[in-house]
C-alpha cells in the first residue's frame, strides 16, 4: 500500500464516489482530476481522496477542496480538469461553487441549504 508524503500538500480534493455521484460520472471525474494533476506535475502539492456519499446528492458530482472548504457541484470530467488548473494557481472554480467556509465568494442565488440532520 502506498503512503503519500503530505509535507508539501497545499490542496486536498475530496471527490464524492457515492451512488448519485457515480451515476453522474463520478469515476470519470475522479480520473480526469487525477490525470490533470499528473499532467501539470502538481502531485506533491495536490492530493485526492475518493469518498463515499457527502450528503449533497442533488449536487452530484460533488468535489470538496480543502483547506478552503469549498464545495463544488455538478462537476463534469472536463470541469474536473479546470478545477485542478484553478486550484494549482490558488484560484477557485467560482461558477461551480455552492459553499465555502469563508462564504465570501459564493455567488448570490446559489444555496447550500438542504435537509436538516436529526
């Protein structure tokens, strides 16, 4: 089993591979993101993890970028590559963002509201 050296990691992308996201090309999104990371040579600074359901099925395919805590929705394989290019330059894929911990850039009219947890 591989153990990644995370000392240089600046961005961690959590790619939802839950059932709804897999129906919306989650596997292809994952591969496109990983291919773009390799193509750009940013393996040392950008890390990916496949997750199970992130609870935002209506937003499938969901990708979350840390440390900023940016939640992206409706990511296609092509947009996965764009997301990597943006984050490798310290930018955000604003048109696909629905929530960020800083809440300062999420476009108005988009909502992260969903069901309440019990």
